[in-house]
């Protein structure tokens, strides 16, 4: 039977997988391919490269064992991963009709952009709005805006008809001047142009254009060159056109003067003195039933007392603090030495007020909101508020919660202090209300103003400065810029792009110089490898260097693979946009020569996706730090580097150095006896709402790889607190839990599933049911008898013996353990006849005895029988049946009594259930914990020595009943023993006798 059409092998560089499958399904339908043959047909025609990739993706199963739909889904997930929703919608909103692009093509492009935007039922309205906004013909746009009940189909029909009518009218009029930009009008030119640097400019041709400028109409030649650069006016144009040079110069100067005039007009805003926000006071609310927390002041070094007193005097003169005689609340004050040797006083509120403060919840702006607000902006200004919190006054009732305890007594803050957990939310709410109605984006103390034109931008900037009553940092502000960086993104007239600083630690990472550095980089890559397509193919040249027999040699092949890996790590497939609604994690690590940090989101499916990377090389002084100080420096570096992401929200701080959990625990008091450097870092971390988490080094490869491949630069940001950053050090969490403990407990009791979980937690899980359902034989040992688990006890003895043999060697403890494990795992076991490595790896590790391959099952049976025979030679045969009278040993600590009882049943080869004679209590006992007893005997306590007398000399127990009236038989006289004499004939040896 002849086939209709043909299907070539799939090539991802030429065709999308979904289009290929659509053609494949049509091929099946046209040729009546049965459903059971579709998998084989697809595997046969997809090509060797695609089939090899499929085999790797479905391991350990084979492709033929999958269904057609499963194969399609697996490869679609690989070739066409789900795009980022925010990026797709941004691309859709930037889709405008290009010059000379037909309306039909623009509609097709618009629908393609909307395919991944997940508009759902709003698809038609979104297409209509974008179509009306992006159409180039202003006449069509005005017509569409005047239509009532406009739909996307109707808008497309109207625009298509107008385009057709316009095209037909031009053809009828024969107006050649209307198509002067067409390629048919170009005249090939022999002119060779050169730029100012000597480079050649490729000339495509020349056209004659009609130029109109301020009432002047001139016909001038226009050279068309290859490229997208701006149009330049030559001398021939300048001679023909009469330009007002004075006006042009004035316009340029007016632009600069206008911006400077605005800044000069509001110069009061940029003064260095501390300002005050008028008509607004902050209020700190605490839980009604929270008890006051009063902490005594901490001892100060004698050298610091004078400096602390001077700083207290300055704060009191500035009316920032006021002395009080008594207070129920008090937090210890901690002095922090800044980089310029000046002093800053901070209150350690996490051990006092923060435990009782009711944290307000105020939403931070999301990335989607920024995109909507800043869309279309071309000129930007960024304003940074100075000492923002201290611009806000406190009400009288809230001042008592901010009390600090010093060696000079108690002081309260008159302004909102750093460190109070509700401070960020209070300030965000105040700024949102202050800037309400203005085209400005507010993110805590950072403001961003946008304008589509210079005039609009200056107008918006002036409105914002009019509202600002507090001071701003002139040095950290940017005005009238066409490109600014905000929240880790670069904003310009082209749109929003990721900042290069986010991925600089990856893009500029040096190539590995040894196997250890390569392993660290591969660990980082594999941590996010699930987002990278064709991972095994890309990493193949690098993994080759990890083989044991391969000599290290970094060639061009490895360099190309290394660069490709860095490009994939910094692509949109791996990186995620910052989203305030998603959990945030900061992972930090330190090596002997570098520190690294990565900030990432935990997605709804539990997968971690990075937002940005950072690393740097340690300075010569930092390399002399102890390891715990290097690890702590890594945490501080990460917190400072990503301060804009972390400020005012909760996040997890991940480290692989467990002692840091004690030093920097979020509920731990500051270590008073720790080094000054550690105390200063503890103050910095106390500013944030974090939960420090320990993670094993094997699971910490993302930050570990950055610390082992740091950027070739050093910085002293980790050695001191800079004055610019210290303003934001004592900031706490904005959000609070939406439920309290009472609501959770009440709901748990009413929920059927959670109530069962509660019952199992309190009373024990149904382990027997679970074991039966899963085919598990669950056996337990008798209490107080560890010898029952002989295998574990035997291993402990073997390990101790092995370590004693290695005690006199020069190896360190780690090498001794490794050597013991190697010998133990390659030594055949006396029971199984095989080494642990053979049983675990299912292959032999080459040894001198690897040719011995006894049958494991038969060997175990024989050895067990031999072991039992050997044990039975000297062991007493303690076998009991139901209702046997025994003594059972008490397991109470310090007790050596034997309690009378009866055997209930046998639970194992040497285990029994025994009921006490005087009660119904049933015990589980091993045979070694039981002794036989006579049924009729007085009710007395039996000691251990007396119980031993109940056994015969051969260890067997007597079960006879003793009758008290039975007469004892007379003992027979023993017969005399007859001495035997030897009857052997002896012959003395013959000796030589001279």
C-alpha cells in the first residue's frame, strides 16, 4: 500500500516539536496507522539524536514501553518548556505593527505572542486592546476608537478593509513618491563611506527624498546604509536647509537648566539635617496579653564608655531620644563601630519588644505592577530617602516600647527606631499614602519617577518633590536618566531587562584550574540542571576530566562547554523574576579563598529557582580568618549584596556550617563574649526577619560552587558596616501569619483527616497495619536485652577492633575510618560468603579472592547450621511451652528479683510472653531471662542466686511436682570399689653393659 506523504527526522533547529507532532498525527490519519503502531512509527522516524535524548529522559524505562502521548509530553517538556508568564505578557504588550508590515501578518504575530499568556476567557479582549494600541495607521486607530462594542474580529475586519482601500487608491493614482522607501527605488551607488575610526560603512544605495522642515521644502539625496544607527545630516543637507542654530543650542541648554531649576527649587529637600514628616505619627501596637520584657544593660569595655556617652548626648540634643526614670520595657543597647570609626547605637529589640509587637501586613509592589506602571517610560529619576525611619515621629503611647537600657540609664526613642518589627510596614503604608495619586513607584525608601517625554518627566518629578517633606540622599539619587536600575532590573525606553549584576558572578567566573574547582562548578550547574535542556550533552566534555585515568588538560573544547554552561545558567530558562509573594531563600557559603551567595525563590511545586548570583575573592586579611568567621562573612556578604530583595520581608538564610545556628539564631541573644567582629555581624543580621537553616554540604552545591569559583576581585564590605547601609540594618518583617494558633487548633479538631493525624501522633501510628499493607515483617527485641540484635552489636565490636589495630599508624581519624570501611566492605562475610560491596553494588570490587564465588544461599544455610551446633554445645536448652511455671527476671533498674509467672505463648525461637502469677500483667522475655520453677512452692521472693539453684547442673529445668507426704527412700550403701591392676606385660629395654 502506497503511503501518502513522508515524515523526516525531527531537527529542533528547524522546527518546533509541537508542529512536528501535528504533522505526525496528520500522517497517521492519512495512512490509517493503527494506534498500536504509532509508537513504533514515531520512534523509527524521529532520528537518532532525538531517540538518544528520549532514552536518557525516560530512564530506567525504555521508549517502547511508553505510550504515544507520554513520549510526546516528555519531549515537549524538554524542547518547549513552559515560558515565564510575566515575560510572555510583557512581550505581548510590546508587540506593535512594524513599518510596511501587512495587517494580516501583524495579527498572526499578535496571536502567536498571546499563545503563552494564559488570558483564558479574556483572550479576545486582550487581543482587541493590543491590536488597537499597536496599529501604525493613525486613521485606522481613530476609527477603531470611535466604534462601540468593538470586538477583535470586527477591528481586524475594519483595519483590513481600510488597508486594502488605501493600497488600491495608491495604485490608481500611480503616486510613486508614496513608496520612496521601497527597494525598487534604490540606485546602486559607487560611493565608499568611512566612519571617523576608519571603518567602512556599507552603502546599499541612494534615493531622492522630499524634505519638509518649518515651511521649507527641499529635494535632497539620501544615502541608505546597512545598519540600525541614527540618521545623520551631512553638509549638503545643512547648506540647503536654513536652521536656527541659536534656537537649537538654546533648546539643549534649556533641558539642563529645567532639571537643575527643579532641583534648585527644592534644594531644601536635599539638606543634610534630619527632617520630620509632618502631620503623621507612627503607632506601635503590642499584643494585649503580652508581658513586658525588661533586659538589663550589657557591660561596656572601658574604652567605649566615653564614645557611647558622646553618642547618647548627640541623640538627645537632636531630640531623637529622651531619658526616662523607669520603664517596664527595655532592650539592651549595642554599640556598632562604623567604617569611618564613628559609633552607632542600636537596640537589640528581638529579645524585648519584638516578641510582643503585632506586625502590620502591608503589600509590597509586585513585578507585574511595576511593568504596568512603568510601561512606555523613556526618562526616569530614582530617589533614595535618607534615614527614612527617623523622619517619622512616634506617638506618646508607643515610646515606652522603644526603651533602651544603657550604663547611663533608660532612654526612649521619640522617632521610629530601626529594629522594631513593624517599622517597615508602617513606613511603607505612610509612603503609599503620601504618594497617592502620583505616577511614582514606591518600594520602602526607594522612589522611581517615570515620564514618556522630558516635559512629562519634569512635571512628575516636581509633584513628587512637592510632597516630600523629609530629606533624601542627593548622592544616591538619579535624575533625568534614560536608563536606571531598580529592584534588580534595568529600565529604559526599550522596556525592562534583568540587571547584569545579577548574573555577573556566573558570567565572569574564571575557568576551573583543577578537579576540585570543576566539581564545585558542576555541583552548582547540576543544582539547577532540571531547567537546562540537553544537560548531559553540554556537560560531556567537562565530565571527561573527572575520570580517574584522564590527565587534567583544559583545552578549547572544555572552554566552549564551560562558556555554554554559564550562558545556560544565566538564561531565562533558569532565572526567575523577583516576586514578593513567593518564599525567599538566601544560600551562602565560603571557601578558603572566596565567598558566594545565591538568592532564590521556592516555587509552588517546591523547586528552587535563582534570582541572582554573587561572589567575590577574599582579601589577604580575610583569608586569615578562622573557618567559622569566613562562613559568617559569607552570610553578611549575601545579606548586604541582596539587601534590596531582603529588606522588610521574611526569608530563609541557608548555611552548611552548623555552629552559625547558635551564633546567629533568630531568637538567640547577641553573644557578649564573642569576638567584636562576630558581635558586629550579629547586629547586622538582627536587622532582618530571617530563619537560619542548616543544610548539608552535599545539598548546598549552588552556593558552594560560587565560593570556589569567585570573581577575581576583593572588597572590604564584609569587614565593616558602611554608613550608607547601616540605615537599613535594623529592619524586621512586614508580614504576619494569616492564622493564629487557636484557629489552627479549632480547625484541626473539626477536620477528619487532621484529627486522625492528631490521634496517631498522640497515641502512636498504626505500624502493624502499615507493615502488613507493604509486606514488611516487623519484629522487635525484648526490652533490656540488646543481645537480641546481635548483628548491630557484632558490628560495633568489629569496628572497635579495627580501630585498635590502626591506633599505632600515622593516619588521621578520617583516613583510619576510610581504610577500615574499605577493608570491611571488600571482605567476604562469614555468613553470606560475599562482601558488602558485592551485595550492594551487584558487582565485584577486584581483589585477590574475587574468583571465589560460592552459592550465597547454600553457604548461609550451612553456616547457620554450624553456628547453631557450635552454640548448642555449651548453651543450656531453655525451651518452654504454654502454661509452664517459670521465674521471669524483673527489668526494673537496680532490681535482681525473679517474679513467678506462667508462659502464655511463644513469640519467637527464643522469645516468650509471660503472665505474672499475682497479676494479669503480661511481659515479653527472652529465654535467657526465664528460669523454670516447681508449681507447688511457698510464696516467697526469689533472688537471682536462689533462682539459679532451680536449674540442674546440666542447665535443664525440672518440671516434676514435689509431694510433701512422700517418704524419702533409704539410701543404699555403696559397694566397695575393687582396684584394678594392669595386666600389661612390660619388658625392660636392653642396654649396653660393658
